[in-house]
C-alpha cells in the first residue's frame, strides 16, 4: 500500500509540475494579466481536480484489496 501511495503522490506531483509550467509559459507569452492566462489557470485547476479525483479512486480501489482496510 505504501508503494501505491508513493506512486500516486509521484504522479500527482508530475501532473502539478507540468500544469504549473504550462501556466507559466502562457503567462510569459501573453502576459500574466491577459485573457489566455486566466483561461489557462482555470483549465489547469479543472485538470488538477480531475487528476486528483482519478488518483483518489485508484488509491481507494487498491486499498480495498488489503486486509487492514476492511
């Protein structure tokens, strides 16, 4: 279970890092107060929430298979 938790946290950190870099690049290209930057931030938030939801579901599914979660 610890291995699964570590993998999921690592995946979450990679997704967050890529989304953050993408938002920064868009901010540098179009400016941090522009419309595309605001849209990029909103899209990044939605993608982050969807990723968290999927990772949480995967963790719960894995946790059901271990006796100490019953």
